[in-house]
C-alpha cells in the first residue's frame, strides 16, 4: 500500500469535490440546449473522481512506496524543505520589502545553503542582483 | 513577395539581435544538463512579453532550436544529455569522444541538427497552410474533439501510466474553468478576487511547474558532492567528407520523415523521435554492429531527429492550435498573451506573423550553424558551471519573470505554489505536461463542446456523425487503450 499515493489521490478527490459541489448551484442551461456554466466543471470533476478511484485501488494493491527515500534524498530533505520555504517566504516578502535588499539576502542565503564560499557568495549575489535589477527595472521597465 | 518581407523582417537589427540572444541563451541552457529547452523557454517567456511580438518570438524560437541542438553537446562530451531530446546522441556521440573524435562529433551534431531544423521548416511551409485550410472546415464539434484528441495523445505518450496522465490532464482542465465562463460570462471559483476573473494565468503556472518544480526536484535528488565534468574538444578530423555525407543521406532522410511525423503528434517530443529514428536506422543499416560503438550514421540520425521534430510540432501548433510538445504548449500561451489565437484563423488574421515565425525558424538554424561551428572550444568551460549556481539563477529568473508578466503578486504566489505542485508530480511519477495542456485546451474544449451541444438541442449525436469527429475519437480511444492491450499481449506471449 502506498500511503503517499493514497494521500495524493485523496487530495485530487478533495479538489474535484471542491469544484463540483458549487457547480451544482451555477445557473442552468439555455432553452436551445446550451449547457450552463456548471456543466463542464461537473463533467471534468466526475472524470477526476472516476480516475482517482481507479488509482486509489491501484495504490491500495501497490507495494511500491513513493517517498521511500534513498540515502541521498534523506540527506537532501532538509535542504529541499528550507529552499521551498525560502522561495515561498521570498514571494510573500516581495510585496513588502524593496527588491534589492530582499533579493540580496535571499541569494546570499541560498548560496550559503548550497555550500558556496563566502567570497563567491557575496560577489555573485551582488553582481547577479544588480544584473536582474538592471535588466528588469531599467531595460524592461518592470516596477521592482 | 510576402516571404521576402518576412525574411527581411527577421534581419531588422532589433529582431535579429533578439534571435541571436535567444540562440546564445539556448546554447547555454541546452549544454548544461538539468536545464531543458522547456525550462529555458518557460523562464524567458515573461521577458518576451515586454518586447514586440516579432522580437519576443525571435528570442523564443532561438532558445527552442538552440537548446535542442546544444543538448547534444553534453551528450557527446560527458555522456549526459543536456536535454531529454539528446538521449540518443549519447549512444554514439560519447563513444566518438572516447575514441578522440569529439571535434568531429560536435560538428556532426551542429550540421545535422541544423539540417533537421531546415528540412522540417520546409515541411512546415508545405503542410501548415493546407492543414490550416482544411481546419477551416472545422465546426464546434470538430474543435471539441480535436482538443480532446490533443489531450489524450499527450497522455498516451507521456511515459507514465495513462490513468496518471489523464488524471493530471483533467486537473488542468478543471483549473481552466476558473474565471468568467466563455458563454454566459458567469463568475466561477474567483473567490471574489478580480485578478481571477480572466482565469488562472497560464504562464506563471508553467514557470512554476517546469522551473521551480525542476529545481526542487534536483535539490532533492542530486548527490552531495558534484563530480567535476571533465571534457575536452580534440581530434584532427573535423568534418565528414562528401562521400561520407552521401552515405549517411538515406538514413537521415528517413529520420527526418519519422521525426516530422512524431513532432506533429501531440506530446511526442524529440526524445521519442530520436530513439525511434536511431532504432530504425540501425535496423536498416548494413553495419548495425557499429551502432552504439561510435557510428557516424547513428550520431547523425539522432542529431537530425532532435531538431526535425520542431517543424512537425510547429505545424500542428500553428495550424490546429494543438501543441506538439511542452515547448509549443508554452509558445501557444505566449501567442495568446499577444492576443493571437493559434489555429486556422491565425493564418487569415495574422498571416504576415505566421510567415515571420517560419522565417525566424529558418534563420535561427542558420545562426546556430555559424555559432555552433565556431564555438566548440567554449563548451568544456560551460560544463564546469556548478549546479548550485544554476539553481539560484533559475529560481531568481522564475520569481522575477512571473512578477514581470503583469506586475502582479498573485502571479508570483501562483508560480511558487505551482512549483511545489510540479515537484510533487515529479516525485510521484506523474507527468507535468498534461496539466499544462489541460489548462491550455480547457477553454477551447469547453466553449466548443457547449456550442456543439447547442446546435443539436443538447444531443451528443453530433460527435458521432461527423467523419472528422469519428476518426479523431477513434484514434483518441485507441491511443488510451493501446498500452493496456500491449501489456496483455506481452503477458500472453510470456
């Protein structure tokens, strides 16, 4: 039995239901036979529920365990979680902290996390932040 | 006259500059294992929106062609394909390097990749226009079935189990329903957020799935200590002789035809085309024993196949609006962002732009030829760039790129969440391509399905009376059940 597989399929079922239930309350079709706005989401959600049920049974029978990590993956897991967390945090702070200081800290942190030397880290972070800022802000006129 | 203008347009200084920038960026992206053509095009797409359409597309076409070509460089020098499409180039390319003919192998890669790109561009010129004219006869029912056909074909060749592919594809379809519905303009799943009225933005999702998702996956699976990739370009013999070129011609002609057809099939990319072509050429060869041992024919066939796929993929993308592979799916998204809808109408409403695109494809290959033959000695140095540096660079490009599309924070958060979703899909062995395809085809499928049903007062008979629908539906069903049938037949044989 693959627990991760079952978890993933359960999430798919939840998403399908999340789209399907409100769709029943959408307006109905027109008199000429054109289906209403709820028709397609209900149709697609139904197929997802059907496919999820098939996969659910497959995972129940399956001996293959997803997320059964090898040594390398076990070792890399903290780094992965920290990187994913850092990216999510950066995207949130992007709204409140100016681009240059935030990006500098973010890049220095990632380079440190990936084990680069301090000298490389500082030089690379400063130059790359400057290049990104110049290209997007000055050349492409994106308001950073 | 139109064609002359299209070619002259490509040589406008600004357009040509972006084409060259695209080729150089693509060379870097393709050479480095781990950075794929899909990721490269996805990451550079937001930048292209800030340019004129012809400049933006010149850059993307340059990246697409160049990354596929340069994927062969690392395949030849260090036995690691730079992009999945170059996997067959490792079979003979690396053997040639081991024998001391790396310079010859790199030049074969450049010349035959360019040849593949040019020949498939000719196919694009000859087949895209008739196909688009034929597609003009399509009504809502045919379009709905065509969208379903595109999705099922991508699922069936996506490598994973068809059920997994279908599930991901249908999730994409489901997410495409967010926003105003196309017929009654009714708000669906917008959470009262005006930013969601137009639906979920396709581009940040794609950047997240293929960019951040891939980086997270590499962080999770890569070895702690990177082994340095030692490569050098050497060998007195640099080019094939005319006699050798002639000897290799039949196998390469066959590989081109196979690859253009494979490219036109939604979802079947360069990796499938080059492996099929290499295998077929080996079966046809008088010296099959040389294949895998440094065969010049084997290497040339795999190189020509990679880039010949592009013309096929672009044919279905431009004339039918159905992407041939993940990169063309992204290009469709870019065309839509520019306000153009790929499909037969594009050939009527934006004919000069279609011609410009084809001209860019041809000129990009010529630029690759010159660039490739003159820069062989650089690649060993590029291969020394550490993966960790690339991760940081790509992550930053993804984040800023996603924001740059609309200056929207919603887009960055969408991109980050899509990245985590992309990582989960990779770890769980689910294909990512069908999700993007589902999101792309969702609106086409839904609006045409509902319009078709309105023509018959809600009766589904319309899908079983049109010959085009019947053919497409039959192929779709067969493509989905074929893997199961094949499995059973194999079991019986055992």
